[in-house]
C-alpha cells in the first residue's frame, strides 16, 4: 500500500467514526438494524459498490436437512420424512437415491 493510499485509508476510518444512521441508505439502514452500525460499516468498507448476493436460509440449511433425512431413513418412512421436513415424497426419494436401503446386504458382507 502506498503512503497516499495509507493516508486515504486513515482519513476514511476517521470519517467512519462519525457516521450515524442518518447517513446510511435505506438498504444499509436495514442491515444496521439487524447487525449493528459497526458491522454494517465493515461490510460497506469491504464490499461497497459491489453487487452482493446473499443466499436464502433454505440454501444454507439444505445439506444439513439432507444429512438428517439420510440418518432418519429406515427404509419405509418416506412419507413421514416428507411431512417432517415439509418437502414432497418425491424429493425425499431424490435425496435418498444414493442411500442404500438399511436392510440391503452389501456383497462384501456375504460370507464365503
């Protein structure tokens, strides 16, 4: 970082100390109400001017849900799992497509 950039960085940090909710845009204000003004200013400093995509909660939790469905699968409880996780039976079957039936023998389990 050049000396000029360093001075600019210091000045902007000083200015950020003076920011109040009045200076924030409506979107930044909504974010500040959730995570606080300091965290909002950190986001602005890091991503300001960029398009920022935030995934939906369900996207983040999908893999956890799928692991739970696989762990709770007993070979016949498609409908119960669908109801519990608020998805269709077809979707439960899709999630379990690569999961062997609990009672299915593995060819390596067969005694010679």
